[in-house]
C-alpha cells in the first residue's frame, strides 16, 4: 500500500547557522516550525550576575535563543519579513522534545559526528508519530550509517535533505535516499522541495559529501592552494574563478564568506579521510592553505 505524505509542521533540531536558517526558510513559505537545541551545562558570567540558575527558562533556552537571534539579524536577511519569525517556536531538547510528535517532518541539523547523530535518531524514533518524515542535513556522513539500527518504519521514512547556506538564497537542495527509503517518500520530497520550498532538487547517491560539496571542496581547495603557491591576490582569484569560467559571481573567496569559512573547513576535514583513493585528496591537506584557514578561524 502506497503511503501519502503531507507536511504542515516541521521540527528542526539544531539552532546553529544552518538549522536556524532552515527554520527561517520554512517560515518564509508559510510552514510553522519548532526550532530546538541543547540545554546549557554552565552559566555565563552575565547569568551568574543576574542570580540565574541552570533551571531558569532563559538559561535553558539560551542556546536556541542566541542561534535564532543571529539568524534573524544576519545579512543578507534570512526572513522575507520580520513578522514571519512568529511562525518559528523556540524550545530545547529536554523540556520540549515531545513537540517532535506533532511534526510531519523532523530535520536533524546538529554537529557532524556520526555517534551523536545516531543517538539523536534513537530519541527521535521513540518520540515521532508513525509515518512522519525524518531527514538529516549532513553534508557528507553516509545516510545508511545514520539510519543503522533503527526500525523498518523509521528507515522507510528517513533520507538526507542537504540544504546550502543561506537556504533562502542558495537554490540547490540535495536529496539522498538510502537503501530502505520509501520510493513514494522520495517522490514526495522531490515535489515538495521544488514546488513548496522553491528549490532545484538534485538526487544524489550516498557517497562522501554527495555531489556539490565534493566538487566545491576539491575545486575550492585546489584554487586556494594554487593562489598561495603562485602569489595570486584574493581579487585576482575571484576575478578568474567567477563568471569568466562559467561559475557564479561568488567565485572562490566570496563563496567562502557566504557559506562560512568554518563550515567549509569542517566539510573538508570530514571529506579527507573518506576519499582515500581520490587522486585529488591531497588538495584538502595542503600545508599552506590548512595553516592559513586555521589561523583565520582562531581570529574569528
């Protein structure tokens, strides 16, 4: 029997750069979203000065509140209009995890560690309603590995949905099924991603970093390495690696600024051990560029 799908409410788990901006884009297209993140384990000096405790609601929701505030203040703007923010409800993963049961689609957007993602999926499985869609926004961890150990129903309704930062402006949405993803769900998500979210949907195989990040990581690393080895300036690199060669105006360094240098560095670190036999793997571990990126991140 073929199952029909509908998405009227979404739960986004993880209020970092990507999670919060995905929630914002859902709000943009009229879909109410829950945005959840972890509870802090330590008070800030400001919280201590106010006499707050770890049990105070403002403290317990501090991480999700800060993530959402960064999102709505970001430029270019993540929201179509400020009142759209009312469609996003903030909470934490201890007090409000039961909200998961109300969601038709649950999107995981947490740290890129397989063990932590698997632990979260176990919790989601216990809380979700039967038939709800669960997806991961991982940029490259195998979808099959994240789904391992879950029930047949969970695995049938699980897939990868890889957005790009910022989701409001970057059109690509990679959809990555795994071995047990329901074909009807895959067809629904392709249509939903295109018709409702306004995305250009590309189906990907479950390979390291899928398609776009695999390409961007290696080409970007090669370009940066070549520039450092041959003395090209930032302006020269972007002039030569943008529209003149059929690439977007963001070129190389403007793309790093848009996506976030920290995000790009993290993607590259995850990709390197996963492509042992790729002849271009060495570009991800170039001594000069690695040192430069680490130094820039330390000064952030």
